[in-house]
């Protein structure tokens, strides 16, 4: 199968931290995973950009990509085009008739916000994109439901989860060593020996629920429970204000943007990952790749029973779910881990094993290839007179 991957979400190769986020990480790692599959003839059209420059670069990228797609399709170089988000999938609308005449199938990954953005003109355009695509691949059932609510035909829907690179996190170090090394590197005070460390990673925005968690849950937890947050965002000031209001300054710490090395130290040095999301209209949590990163490092998650988070957490395997905005529920689930330190090692092993088996990129890339192979075959059967080479190979 000749697969062409189109994405505008990759960071510059020499500036990997200039454009980080779940969608960006997924695009980069999926690109690598698909390129290594022996059953695909793989090609890509990629835009690498910093976060700040993405906005003005994207329109020019889309124009150039439109031209390239027409050229490659005319040359019979493509069986399936996979768009990494609804942004690049917008090209399927003006190319719809052209691609249909040439028997080329189209698919798009949908992450969440790229379909729920509450802008009226954008929401009017979303159904047209769905109509132009052959299959839509949301990263969770919640994202899939958001697509159906916006006019996607049920027969075009196939959920494929996000993945994580099993080779990204290889550091095998004791918990205490990791947290001390992180503290020294960031020039922050070290934790007391009996500290139980919670962590979160993500853009500090309303739907992540960090302010709510510091305001409501942290004051109810034992005094030796600390909370470290990796990432940046507009809610940082409110998080610190909540911590000060409850006398938590020494127990809540914002670490800022972290390199992959520092991120792994945070995961390895923590006892539990928390994902305390709250519902925000028009801004859903489509999945939550950071939970996979934490799980790959053996860190279980207590997360809100909300949106795409429900597709990541399998209770008893890689964490537990708590009711969103329910203080008692979050306290109860966190104390489940806090009170039984003897479960710590077993919980880490289960989380890492479950994440690798179900969300490692080799497994997820296989699911993508299988879904795309199916729509390529459908297109082949619809256009038997095109005389093109077979689109299927034996998978190895």
C-alpha cells in the first residue's frame, strides 16, 4: 500500500521543545512508526515549525501541499492519504472530486479540539471535511462521539488510540534518586525522605483542572503529599495563588517546560500521576498522551472520568478513575495508593506492562495500517478499470 502522510504538527529537528504537545508528539512518533513498517510504501509531506510560527506558516504549507498532492496523485504514487489532523484534512474538500476520479482514499486523525473548536464558521466547515473523507480516525470514543454529533456518517468512523514510543523512556533508577537528581538539576529544594510525590504534565489551561486540584484536593491530603507540575500556560498564576491561599507553597511547585530527560526524571521520581480534568465547553480532552508517557515509566494515573481519559485508564491496570470535580472521589483514589506503599512496585510493573502492550507504537501503527489498508481495498474495488498495481501486500 502506498501511503502518504500529511502533517503540519512537527517541531524543527534542532528545536524539539519549541513545539510540544500531545498532537505534535503523536504526529512525530506516528511518522517514525509508519516509516518503519515493511508492508507500506511510505512517503510524507511535513511542516516543521515552532509553536509561535505555526499560525502564519500553515496557510502557505496548505497551498504548497495542495499542489504536491495533485502532482503525486496524477503520477499514481498514492493509494491512501493520511492527514494528521482536521487542519490538514481540510485539503480533502477542494480535492474531493479529483481524488475520487483517481481512486485515492483519504483518512484523517481527529484529536478533539481540532473538531470541537467553538468558532461558528469553523463548525460549519467541519461537516464538509467529514463528507470529503473516506474514513475518520478519532483517538478516543469521546472524540468519535464529537465527530458523530457534527455530522460524521457512522460508517466512516474507526477509533484508533494514540501511542507512545517504547524506546523513549529507558532510565531505570530508584524513585528517590530520580527526584533528587531532578531537584538538583532545576535548582529547587529537595523533598523530605517520607514525601509522597504527585505529578502532572501539560499545558496549564482551564480544562486540565490543575487550579481546581490545588484548590480542593491538595488541602485534603496528608502533609507529606507534594505536587509537582511540568509545563507552562495561562493558568500558572492561578495555580500559585491557590497554593498560597491554602498554605501549600512548599508542597506545590511549577517546574516549567521540561526536556525529555527531565520529564523522565519527573515520572520516575513520582509516586502517582494525576489528570484532574474539568469539563470546559468546546475544549475537550481528546486523549491525554502524557498518561501513556507516565505509564511507560511505570507510573499509574488517577484521572477524571471524563472524555478521552476514559479510553486510557483501565482500572487496576494503569490507574483508577475519579469523578470529575469530585473532591472526595479524587482524595479516595489517591489515598488508595498512599496508604499501601507495598503495592508501589507491583503497580508500577502493571502500568508499564499494560501501556507497552496496548499503546506502544508498534501495536498502534499496526492498527493504523490495517484501517488504511481496508479503505485502500475499498477504493480499489470501486475503480477496477484504473489498472493500477495492487494496493495490498502480505504484512510481515
